[in-house]
């Protein structure tokens, strides 16, 4: 897939900009994004109105917050609201608010650039998507979604407390123009007015009932009144318009959303569809919530909580910032979505916390050091984990969806939050040699006789792990092994944790002794037969060490292997094999050399003994190197010198063919 080319510069802005207008190019990513918006067809075009309303709500929230320190900003017009005006005669839809507004530089910065990590990946995904609505909502580029329905947009804005207003214009191409608002400024004492010149195929959004449908579906719980203002008279002479508009008085604005803080309402008042609607409105989502948590905390602190666990992943789940996205309100006044009310390993949880006790003038530093916020964080984290435990016990399939989507993130808590480890391990679901969705409680309950540890094998690919020779001895004794494929698994397993008194033991590190665990009957017979072909361990180990030199830290007889000839493991100290690979990718390798383990009953190892004993040092060295390189390949690594490996393999095969 190749990125879509940005439109030609000749399409950039209106052909003759106003005399005093400044013409600016869009940031390259914005130009490419707008090209996709303008020239692609997405079925979920409703998203544009939801995003514009959400932006207007944010502007009202920010003004209410700024007015805490500067009450004069609200003095002349204290009733914050959002106004939608369809005009069929002009073919325009206007979305206006009396919020904080933008000055000239903010118009340029906010509407001309996307200052966000992951923009390139988002544009690539949007180009591939048949329906971009969900992606737009996840990424937060809602303003640009308006170009799906409009071929020209004018944004007039006056910053609260400022004397001058400015207008921003664009046709959704390569650039935009900005100029003082002039005569129109008098009609906008504060806030922002966005005028969309709708495309012909988007004129349905000029119908009052269509606007109401979108608002009810996506924005009903916005905290400010959304007013619908239908101009007086029938713009198109269609008598059906008046009937569909109901008995509203033409030209008189009326509120079309409930504008109630749903989290402040009693659970008994709300239906499942109310929560779904609130989830989509608050979180900007299109899926259904997998888990909903709604409660009020009383006692030393009083606060309302409405949280959601999505049923699908979000775009920024693995953003390096790893920020929690809970919105903090204080007595219904929006404060921030960066209060860290949940740890980073629960960053997929979205929603609202509304405190009755915190001061309104909280700064970022106060949030980080406030003991009340710290207490809330601890309590809310506990509630979320308890709710996940409840879902896991009552609805295994629903919890499986949550774990498959967010389990790798939750496991970050094992590394970062020691006090929660037992609880997180209890929630964890694993794929093992006995199946999927296995819990550690099930594992411990089914331990084999004399088994004292929880065994695991970590790697990047599940199929490769299932075929790994290090599993052979465990399988022969019926020992279950956890197969760990998330990168975070290499980190938390390095902590030497335990569950119900049973420690975790890697099959790719240190010594493994299964001798006290009885073999299955069939495996016992095979082991007795193989023992008859065992070779002299000391001579084989000496020959292989001589051939490999410093490529390995040691060569040992293996207790892990029953069928394969060799495997590589980490020593008893230092990082596990998988953790060492992850560190190497980040140029942070410890430089620890692996240990080569040999199956002394394997024919290839026996051949090393024979060639060495016969004085064929070169042939023995070829076989020793083949054992080492074979073990590398089985671990998903390339031989250090692929060309030499191929030549060596050809020599051995040719020699074997000649012998026959």
C-alpha cells in the first residue's frame, strides 16, 4: 500500500484570497489526510458532526476552567452553549459555541497541523479502511472529518477576553488563509463559529430531524445545551419540512440534547442503551463497551465514577507516552484528561471521575502531588480490578474478549506495581501446552506429582514455541508449560515471581531437572531404549567445546531434550533467552553467551563422538557447528555465517551420500 499523494497546489485555497489574508500551506500530514477525506467515501459521515460538537464542548469546558481564575471572561455571557444552524438556501451548516475561542496563531496551529505521534501510521490505516469513521474517532482528528461533507469551511473565532476576531478558510486542499474577521466580528463577541458549505450529497445534514438523529446518537450527554436554530420560513418551499420539524416555532432555537451528567444519575435510572450512548459520547468510540463500571464513592472523599472498558483496541494503546485518559471533573467542571487517575497499565479504561472535594484550581503539579488524588487513584484501580474479576467469574467469554484485547497491557502492572501482582496473576489468561485461556489457578490445581514450579517458554511466535525442542522432556512427563508471546512477558518473568507459593521457571534458562516427576508409560519405554545408545558425555562435550570456542559459554548434557539433538539456553544468572533478544534489538544486549545443551542419546551427537574418537577432528568440528547452528534456527535466529552454514551442510550431506 502506498500513501495517497497530496492534492496539487493549484487547488490550495480560493483563487483570489482577500487582500489582507495570509495564505499558509498545510502540514504535509494534514494535506495528505485532507486528500483522503475529500476524495474517499466513508459510510460513517455522521462522525463529522459528533467531532465538531465535541470540540465545541471542549472549548466551553476550557473557558469555564479559565474563568475560575478570571471570572470576567464569563461575566457578559455566562450561559455556555453550542448552536447548530442549518440554512438550506445557502447550503450551509453552522456549528457555533461561546467557549474559549482561538486567536490568530491558535487558528494556524490548531487547524493547520497535527502535533501527534503516530500520524503517519494513522493515515496509512485510514487509506486502507473502507469505513474511516471509527479510526477518525479513535485518533482525534475530528475537525478534518468535516471535509467529508463540505467542499469549503470558514472558521471565525475570537479568544475570550480578546478585542480582535479572525477567520480561517480552506477548501480542504493544500493550504488555508487567515485574516481579521472584519465586520462579521461584531456578531461573535466570544467563541468559535464553523460554517460548512456542504457538498450536494451531504445536504441531508440540513434537515432538522437528521441533525437531531446524530445528536441523540452521539452527543446527547454533552454537558452543554446543544441548540438547534432553524431559520424562519421554508427555504426550499417543501411543506413536508414543516410537518417533520414538529410544532417548533420557526427561527426559535430549541435544545435537542439532555445535557445531563450521566455519571451523576442513579444506576436505576439508566438502561444499557444509555450507557452505550454515554460511552460513545464521552469516549468518542463506535464499538460497544465490554465492561461498564458506574458507582459513587462516599466517605472521606465523595466522587462519581463512570468507566468503560472498550471491546476493541484503540489507536494509541501503545503510544510511548502510555497516558491514562480518564476525564477529571470537579463539581461538573472539566479539569483535565491527564490527571493519571489510573496507572498506565490500565490506560485502556476510559470514562469520567467527578469529584466533590478537590479544589477547582488544580495545577498539573498539584495533581501529581495531591494526596486526595493519590487516594482516588488507589481506590479506582482496586475497583477496576475487582470489576474485571467479577466479569471473569461470571462471563468467561466476555472477559476473554477483554483479555485478548488488553491482556498484554494489564501484564505491564506485574512489572510496575508489586502490590497488585497476585491480583493481576489471578486475572491472567494463558495459552499453554494444554490449551487456551488457562488460568494459573487451573495450572496449580493440576500440577504433576512432585512438580514444584510453574514452567514457561517465552518467544515471539506461538507456532514456533509449540514446536520448540525445549518442551520435549516436559511433554514426556505430562508437565504443562505456559507459552508466552507478548514482549512484556520477558520482563515480568525476569522478576522471579510466584503464584500460590509456586515459582515461575523458564525452560530456556538455567538447569531443569524433571527426574522426580514420573514419566508417562510410553515415554518411559522410549527412554530405556534410548539409554542403550548413550555416548560418553565427557568426550563429546570436550569435542564440541573445542569446535565452538567462545560462541557458547558452556556445553552440557541436556535434561530438556528427548527427540531433538540440541538446544540453546541461557545460564542460571542473567537474562532469559527471550529477554536477551529483546535487549539486543534495543542495542542493550548484556553480551551473555548461551549454553548449548546436547541430547546424548541422539544419533547426530553419537556421530560427533565417533568422528572425534577416530581422530577426524575436522568432521567432528563440522558436526559440532551444525548442532549449534541448528539450535540457533530452532530459536528463530539466523546462523552467524549463513554461507558457511550452507557449505558445511553440503559437505556433510555429500559425505553421507558417498558413504552409501
